[in-house]
């Protein structure tokens, strides 16, 4: 492979046929993409449908059934064994279709959350899918990005990259753009290269793509990237354990029954088949498949509501969320900043204009300020626009828009309103150094060469941070000492702006003597204060309603922000998050608390202000220690630990860094708080639907066991044969169970407090419900069997029992829609899928009852009108029975 670290930037750009100021043209990039293929590592393929089909037969129960099919065949019951085989194939095929769909929709999620890269093409910065990168592209890196391809760096600003995936070394490497002359340096020493899959932890940089896809260092070691294994959800794990226990219990019971029957002198084969029937009756075969498909469907619905689930277990945890800790900027607010007020010592200036349109006036008192002759204002605006990485552009609709951070964008717009365009400023004041903004320092500085060749530093950031470092201030073009009076005036003004919900930045400068000592400690001290700039960031419209919904659902919304406490409080109050009497804690107060104090404080606090990302982890920990289920938002690199620690880490899809997204359980595609609440609502709905079909399937199974077991105990002949039970469990029950999985939410879904995450599946009255209703179905079937046997014959009794069991279970599906509300209150037709499913299953059952060769296969005989009437009337009875239980409140969960 060619090496790039030992070539000059000119050589590399020549080799790669690219222009480092303009990038490739869009056409050229397209052409190269056709040649090189997408910038992706080869992934191991998912399971093929055929493999899924085979996997279905690895299930213990299926093996037992296969075994019994073989035994049936061996003793000459060929038709039995054929029917079992057909049912198994039918069931496995249905299983594969469902699993395949679920896998596909879950795989699509990964695509949705795939990283993007900022490139220079046609001379413009643009975001493209990382998979679209080609050699020669000029890529821009920023803190929090995954490096999207192998790059030879051509400029760096304090760029640090963590390369542990490649080198095992977890300390970030400081990068350079200088040529490296060493002979064959190891990867960790190729400091002018950035490698695909490593993480930018600090600073910014630019590089030429030298390799993509498998043609990268990562590609070399990852011949085929193993698909990360999908984690089962807590509920799936629980169901799995339950299934195993049931299986064991069943083997025990079946053994006892076989033994009992044998002692009584009943035919061994007959007893063996009864044992098998019991096993089939006891195990809810359809359950795992239905859980998977319902989770997958739910995840699809969440995408429509702007939430991408990255880890499946999050779906369940979401429903149990008790507290949502959210960032302010961009999540609660629109993150469309507009500078509205400017303070210069002794002066207050209003700025007119809306959004990012660079048109507006500067008004002081009642007169318009002449920005060109006003030295102080001019310098403030220039400094704010120069110490800044945002750019003003036009979007697709030709409206003004910004690229970069909206806070910075608003400053560029304000400067342009005064006629200082960014382009001219950049030309006149060449930038020679940058100390990038980060949320811990809460400030940023740049050093420039002025038109008259002097060197000057501009600093902007949180007012308290800047003011601490100022020794003078500028007024009428002259510098004066910053005495306590002026200091106080500035602090007062800052508070005044903040209480109007404005975000405030302070701007300062420092003349430097030459370019010798450009160390951050030197540049950011002894500053001269220029002024404050207050910007509005309007709250998102839908947030106030979502906050209300949260509170009604017993979920506490909490604001966490880097902003000043008064600004934070003003906005939190407007949105209903903060009310009088709540606590507000600042980052530094938090710092001084011991874990006990913190634990107490977090129970009362609704606003955390002046918080740095590392405080977020502390907050999450304290909340978790207080048994809260915490959802926490974040976007930056430094937010990743808190996102990982939270029960639900939520990353911002638009403004979030790759690292934050990778650490998160859920990614919001619209960065909106309201979407978190929608996701919680979906999470609750999904969990409650899963409980509905568990209720349905298990109550049916209980019914079957009761029928079989009681019949043996009281010495009746066998009411149902294994293939009939198999048919009901694997075929006719499957459709209604799925339809219950998409049942509309109960009317009070968001009026109840969150569920306890540790509660079992059978919490509340679930167990009582399953047993009481299963018992009814079981007795009903047995009674009908007895009637048929007594008044007609054994085959009639068995046929009537089979039909009653099947039809009454279809009616039971309607009961399972709610353990509290009457079906008539919910509306019979509100779940159309369920009605359809019941009709399909009903027709299938009728097919078995009426089509001659199926009659033979399932050992049923034609029934008379009277017999049918008895069966149908009996099958309806679970409905009034459960309605009465509901009315009496016996089924209601506390
Ligand atoms: P959130 O509310 O989502 O936590 P935030 O924007 O309030 O986000 P940070 O981005 O960490 O939090 O900003 C913290 C503080 O740093 C801000 O209140 C502001 O005073 C200052 N600040 C923000 N952006 C910049 C910037 N680009 N340059 C200089 N200072 C900034």
C-alpha cells in the first residue's frame, strides 16, 4: 500500500488529483465513487431466510414434536405424523416471515443512524453520507466526529484523535499537518494521518482522503466486521427463563401422567401422545416470535415519531422512564439564535431583524447608531464575527441559513447587519491561531493579524468566564482600567438580559506583541472587555404541551444547561419545567456536594445551570441512586459517559456528534424534546401490548392444560388430541396475538405513573387474570366435551371440544385487549387488525371442520346444527364472563 505520511501536502493533492481549497467537483466525486465503490467496511451477512428456517427447528419443543411425529409414523399413524410435520412447517414459515421482516426493519435502523461527513466539494462545505466519500475528497473534522476515511491531514487546530481501536493506546494523539520523515513509523506515530473509525476528541482539522472502505488501515484489520450481536430485552430474557421453567415442569407432569395411565393399564402410546399434548398445551410456542415482531413494529412507529432506537432493550426501559433530563439549547428551544440586545459599558443598543436574515438596525434610545463611525460597537461586532467558525449561506430555498453553531451564526449575522461581511473580515484579519470552544472552558479565542500588521486576540464566551480574565474595558476607542463599578454594571446587565431569557456572550480582546507567545494561558489573560451580546432562542412550540403530558404521566422533566441560571430559569418557567419553590443548582454548587447531599438535592431540582458535561454523569448517578429511571440527552463528545450511564441515553440526530450517537440508546431525528415524550409513550404502549398477548396466549394455554388434566383426573377419555392443540396454539392463536401487539393505546396510557422496571411480567393482577380466565376456558371445553360424550358419542365430544376451544380462544383475544376496561368502552372495532385476525383464524378453523380431507387429518366428524349451536353459544361465554370480572373490578391492577 502506498504511504502518505512521508509526502508533502502538495504531493498528496497532486497524487489524489484534488484541490485543497475547492475539493473535488460533485461530478468527479460521483465518477470516483463508481470506481472505488462505497466507503464501507465489508460486513458479515445476516442470516439467510433458509438459515432462519433451520434455526426454527433448534427449539427444544419443536424437537420433541418432531420426535413424536417419528414415533407416530413408526407405530403406523402416518396421517398424524404428516399433520404434525405440516403444522411445524407452517409455523416455521410464519416464523421466518416474521423474523425476516423484523430483522430487515432493525437493520434499516442502523442505516438511518449511520454517520455523515463534512466535505468540501465544488468549493462549498456540505454534509454527505460517510459511505459516499472517495479518495481525493477534502474532509473537515470536528470534535466528536468519527474519522470517516483514512486522511492525510492538511491543517489542524489543536486536533487530538483517540486511536485505541487501531493502536490500543487510549490517550488521544496530538495531530500535525507536517511531513514525517521517519522510516516506516507505526500507526500511532503517523501524526499527520487520521484513520477511519478513530475518534476526534478535541479541536478541528482538515485532510485529503487517501483511502476508503476496505482500502483503509481499519479495513486491513477488519476483513469482515462482525455484526454486533443483538441484545435481548429484559422481557425477552424473562420470557426465555419462564419458557425453560415451563418446559421442565411440563416434562415432569407429562412423566407423571404417562406413569399414571400406564399403571391404570391404558395403552402406552395413547398416554405418550397425551403427555405430548400437555407439553404442547403448556408452552406458549408463538410468544417469542410475537415479542420480536411487536418490538420491531414498535421501533418502526417510533421512527415516524422522530426517534431511532439503537438498542432494542431501550424500548422497554423507555416505558418505565421516571425522569427526563434534557439539554436546553436545541432540544427545548429552536436553536435559532438572533442577537437582540448589545451592551457596551454605559450603553444599551437594540438590534432589529429576525432569524438569519442580515438585515436590521442598531437602535440606541430612539436613534439609529452609525456602525461605521462607532468604534466600540464596530470592534465588538468584528471581534464576535472573527472569533467564530460559523458561515452565513443560503439554503436550498435560497433563504439565509448558517453552517455551524447557531450561537456563532447569530454573531455573524449581527456583524453583517452593520455591513461587516465575514468574507471581508477574514481577508483583512488573517487568523493565525485558534483555541476552540468547548463546553468545559465555555469560551473560545482566536489570534489574528490586523490590516496594519499587528497581532490581536479576540475572545468570546460565558460572561463570568470572560469577566474573570479582564483587566480593562474599552470606551470611545480608549482602554480604561476595569474598576469594581464597571464590573458591577456589567454583571448587573448580564443578569438583566438573562432574566429576559436571553443567552449572553461576552466579547473581549487583547493586543499581543508579536507571534512569539501564543500560548493559551497568555492569550486568555489580561483581556480588555468590549461588550455583551444577548440573543434570543425561542422555545419550541410543542414543548410546553409535552412537559404537561410528562407531568401527568408521573415523569419529571428536568433542564440541564451550560447557560446562566437566570436565562435557564426564565425559559424553564415559560415551558412549565420550573415552578416557584423548585431548586436550581449550578455546576459549581454540584461540585461541592457529597454524594448524600447530591442525592437529596436531585430530588427537588428542576434546573441545572452552568453545567459542564462531566457534571451530567454525576447527576445521572445521583438520580439512579434514588431509584429513578433516567433518560438523559446529549450531543457532544464529553456527553458520551453520561449517555452511557443513563438508563436511556438520548443523542441529538442533527447537532449530535458521532460519539454521542454511538453512546446513545436512542437518537432523535429532530432534536426535539417532544419526540422523547412520544418515544416514552410508544414505549409504554409496546410494553402494555406485549402484556396483552402474553395474557392472551397464557390464558389459552392454561385453559388447555386444565381441560386435559381434569379429564385424566376424573377418568374421562382424552378430550383433545395433540395435533388439535398444536393447530390451535401454532396457527389459529398466532394471528390474534400479533394483532394484540398493535392494539391502540389505552386511553389512560399517559395518565398513570411509570411502571416499576423491576416488576415481573405477572405484576399487578396479571397472574390472577390468566388463571381465572384460563380456568373458565378449560372448564368450558371440558363441559362441552362431556355433553358431547354423554349425549352423543366420543368423536362428537372430541370434535365439539376442539371447536369450542378454538372459538372461545378467539373470543378471549377480545378480552385480552384490556384488563380493566370493558371491550365496549374501548370500542369493538377500534382494533381492526384484531377483527381481521379473528376472522382469518375463524375461517381456518371452519376449514378444518368442514373440508373432508382436513376432517380426516384432524380426526373431527361433521357436527349437526344443534351441536354447532351449542359450540358457538358456549364459545361466546368468555366475553360476558370477563366483562363481569372487569365490572366487579376483580381484574383491575392496583
Ligand atoms: P445546552 O443548553 O444544550 O446544555 P448550552 O449551549 O447552554 O447547551 P454549552 O454549549 O456547553 O451549553 O455552552 C456553555 C456556555 O458557553 C454558554 O452558555 C455560553 O455562555 C458559552 N458558549 C456557547 N457557545 C459558545 C461559543 N461558540 N463560543 C464561546 N462561548 C460559547
